[in-house]
């Protein structure tokens, strides 16, 4: 049984913001596709997806040169996981 941490709305919001993150990083879909060794069409599909693997999100963000972490809170314990390999997780 898979554990879903985020609601569908949160996942969709993250995906919607991917194009904004890419634009803020100063890259076009074509430039990002070249950096990832894929096509512009595939980048467009990624940006429209309503769900994706963390490995896909990690590769996308790493190619943009951004830092990203996942923060999980369980009770009073907080765990931070580095998603892009650019910044040390605490």
C-alpha cells in the first residue's frame, strides 16, 4: 500500500509552478530539454503532469540549478531530505 503525503491539489500546484521555476531560472523548455537530453515536448508534458516520480522532479530541478528539499514533520520531529544534491540537508 502506497503512502500519499500530499493531496492532489498540492501536487498539481507544484507541477503548475514548475514552468514558473524554469522561467525564474532563465531557461526555456528547449534549453532545459537539451540539459536533460530529452525533447521540448517531454518538458512540456512534465510541466503539465498532475503526478510524477521524485526522480523526475529531482532531475528537472537539478538541471535548472536550483536547491530543493522535502521536509517531513512527524510529531515534533522534522526530517529534511535533499532533492537536488546541491545543498546539504539538515
